[in-house]
């Protein structure tokens, strides 16, 4: 699976040191991942991450001592973050091993970009402490919802509707936005085979995007294309957003605060939505026409 990951075209590949590695193989896994990160970055992988063991496990320090040796690491995924102190520990370790890889140092080269942290939210305590967690580290760039551990903690039964997770998912999105954290990643879809499995994935992706998530965890290569498509603006969305942007520019010249596009009133919140769609399209590598055509085209 590690070798297969090198052939993927994805935003991020996360190599796991936690649940997928048994205790007596942790040391070997750390060395393998360190060696992998020392290799050249695959062309289709934008970001390489490592999920370490939880701070409470007593294994995280050894994980960090190993993986922070390599400049090939982009992001640390920290599981079972229950309080700000968990991220404070990781922050101190990053500063010790990689003191120059900090976003407030402006003269880093391409091989020494700031290390990032993604925190997995997987418990009732974590949901209660979201505000302080989001402010805990300058390296923190987002939150990930870990649904299965969350369900275990609250004695919930996961159902296809995911309705039992609505409060937690909404809270995670809200806190990320309030604290200007750019990444808010939704739960894993455990179905990845057959027509029904992929249908479930599409439904989950759509629901997560509607709640405000801008990404989703994948556990199998079969899930990648569907997930990427779900979180990429459609050509129809891009066309609407481009029309709104053009009309907003024209309205600004004429001193109008509200205007009409396709028979519907557009005001400041919808102008902001249009900008967000176009920004997301650009981040996905999609070009769109300035005044005509207005059709999304992936580069």
C-alpha cells in the first residue's frame, strides 16, 4: 500500500503509525516511514503527512523523534486530541527538532516549508474543548472528525444517515471557521467497494460539503476520484460564480449594492460565496473564462 500511494494524484497522503501498526512493529514502521519521506516526492502528491500515536499512548514522543528528522515531512496528524495540552506537546517537539520550519520565519526554502498540524477530534471531551484546541498551536491548520472513536466514546451506533454526528460535525466546522483554520476534514466512509458502497460515499461527500467541510478522509484508492469530484466546484457553480463576480464589478462602478443575476437578487453574502467558489476552483487547478465561456476546465 505504501508503494501504491506514490502513484496517486491526491492533496495529501497520510502514513499511519497508530491503529494500523501493532505495538511490536512500531519501531520498524517509524524507520520505514522516515526512509520513505527521505525519498523524492511523487509528482501527484501535494502533501505528505504522518499520523502519529496519541499523546496519551506514551508512544508519540518516539514517533516524533523519528519522523521529525526528515525534511520530507509536511504535516503531522495528531489523533485523539482532547485538550490544548496535547498540541502544546507536539508544538514543543517541532520547535526542538525543526526550529526553522515555522510559518513566522519568512526565509525558508522550498524544502523547509512550515510543518503543519491536523488534529483529530474523536471524543466528547475534544468537542467540549474545541475553542482552546483551535488556539493551541501556531502550526495547527485544521481539524479532522474521527467518527468511529467518537461513536465509541459516546456509545453511539453509526447509521447511514450520520444524524447522530450532526452536532459534533457542525461544531468542528464552526470552530475552524471562527479560528480561521483552512482545513476542515470530514469522517471516513467505510464503504469503498461495489455500486452501493460508492453510492454511500457520494452521499456522505455531498452531506459533508453541505455542512461546510472542505475535504474528506479516504481509506482506499477507489474513494479518491469520487471524493475529489464532490469537493471540486462543478462547471455550473463556476459559471454562476463568474457571472456574479462580473456583475458585482459592474454594480460597483454604478454604485449599486445589490443586483440581479439569472433572475435572482445578489447581495454581499452571495458575492462572498461566489468568491469562495472561484478561489476553490483555482485551488483545484481549474481555469475559467473571464467574461465568456465561463466553463471550468481542469489544467
